[in-house]
């Protein structure tokens, strides 16, 4: 079983340029939903997380994920973060 550690900090920017930070309870709900989606293709996956508060009253999450199917993990995290291929390793 492979392991990976990541830090997540989600920020939403409105059309007017205002930044909206994700509250603690939303992080928890989103992580549980992410785990359910990842378990559909890799039933052995599990993770540990810790939600911490920044000095500026913002939250971020430390996640340690144990997995077997790396393509499932990278595609699921990419959809969760909202990027296209930001987590895939680039061959140069």
C-alpha cells in the first residue's frame, strides 16, 4: 500500500474579486464525500486528516492517504481541487 501526504487550502473568488474561505465543517463534509467517491474504484483506500486554523482565521487540511490505485487517486484529487492535470507527474 502506498502513502501520500497533502495539504489542502480552498479559496473561492467571486466575480467581483472577493475571496471566500471554506469553513471547518465544509472541509469535513467535502473530505467524507471525496473518500466515498475514491472508494468506488479502490475499496482499500483510507485516509487520516487534520483540520487546522491559520493565524488569520482561515482553515487548511493535512491529509495522509493510503492507496493502491494511483490513477484513481490522482484523477479524484484533481476533480476535487478543480485543476486539469495539476497532480499528474510530467515526463520531461
